[in-house]
């Protein structure tokens, strides 16, 4: 999954990307070849095969990735220049190129630069604003986690889990549909933070009520792996879509016009389409969360078998005098 996540930056046909992908597949095949033929595993994992736990893992796999996409997108936007600074940099570059190539001295003011397609998404996002977004999400997570823990004890983990993925979906839809605005982005990020705060207590409760006590640690690990794999796949899909929409600059100078593609900067359409692509698995995750209501009831750990006391002869042991 790490190779899939980094391949859009390396290039899907780059040797390092192909080597990482092939190596991952080989290691996966070796693991399957070693463990699948085993007649008996060291731990009996049959308690993890229930329908509710499988639905819960798939919900985590599909539903959580949109939060990682939002963090990735805004971290990149915080490191990207605003449109005014970008236009000025392109104009200065044209002036320097004209001077170096043709010996012509022109002013940057005579170079007219238009960014096409639009380049405005996140243009007001500074490093301070990005930190504010992350703090808002963190505070929302803490506040929601406290309430969700109490709620899950009363009503179980299914309703908080549904609410969590629903908040992820609403937040992702907002980023895909609404034009970027700092206040709106902060509110949507906090909404996703509330969802994260709801999800973890709900997951703990679902694992506790669904899996026998001896397997709950393994179940929590499987759930965590599903979150990581889903997030990595969502970020990879978002990045692949975004990278197909680079910013292009139409440069007009003395009646002539040229177009330059700006590397490593991406147009508004790339971000919005990327959010739509990341939203699709979130919708599947929401359906799976609702399906938790239809899965069979809790699997409780059976009561321990009473152990008889040590054998003693009838009448008890003789007491020495």
C-alpha cells in the first residue's frame, strides 16, 4: 500500500515504483503460501469470522479514507503559492528568459498571465490556517470521543458508527460541492473530526460485544489495518486524479501568446474531482455502517467452566495429632 501511495509521485512506470509493487506482491504471495496450508494456526481465529465483525472491517476500509484525503490535500495547499504570487513568478521567469535568450529587456508588468484552468482552491490557506484546521479537527475529535464513549455504553456501538461515517460523508460532500472558503473548510474539517471521535469508541464497543475476549486484541489490530489500508488507497486515488489536472498559464506578451504547464501545482478541478472520487467509497462505507443494524446479535464470551477442587478422600484428610 505504501508503494501505491507513492507511485503517483514516482510515476507508475518508474523502476522504483515497479520494484516496490512487485516486491509487495511477492511478499504477500510468500505469506499466503506459508500460512494457508497450515493445518492449525497458533491461535483459533474462528471468532473473527462473524458477519458483524466482517461488516465492521469493511466499513472501516471504505468509510475512513476521506479524512486522510482532506489532510493530504490541505497539507499540500499550505505549501502551494497563491495565484497572485504564482502569476508574478511566471512573469519574472518570462522576463529573465527573454533577456537570456534574445537580449530583450522587458518589464514584468508587460507580461499578462492568466491561470487556466482556474487556480484558486485553497489560495488563502497559509501555514497558520492549516494549523488552525488541524487544531479544530483535533478538538472536535476529543469532544466527540468523550460523548461517544458514554453513548456507546448505553446504546451499543452501531449507532455511533453510523453517525461517524455519515459525518465523514457530509464533510466530503461539502468539500466536493462548495467553493473553497477558510471558514467553511474549518467547519467541514471539524465535522470530520467529530466523526473520528465517534468512530473509535464505537469500534471499541463493537469489538467488545462481537468478538470473544481472547481475540479482541487481534480484532482491534485488524480494524486498525483496515483504516490504514483504506486511507492509503483513498489518498492514492485522490492524488492520481488531482495530478491529471495541472495548472496551465496562458502568457501574453506583445501580441504573442504561449501556454506553459506549471509542474507540481494543480487546478481547482483536480481537487474537486479528487474529493468526488474519495467520496464514493465513503458512501459505500455508510451503507455498510447501516448494514450493521441488520447483522446478527452480539457474540458474548461464554462463562468460564468451573474447575473442581483438588481430590480429597471421603471424610477428609486425617489430622495429625
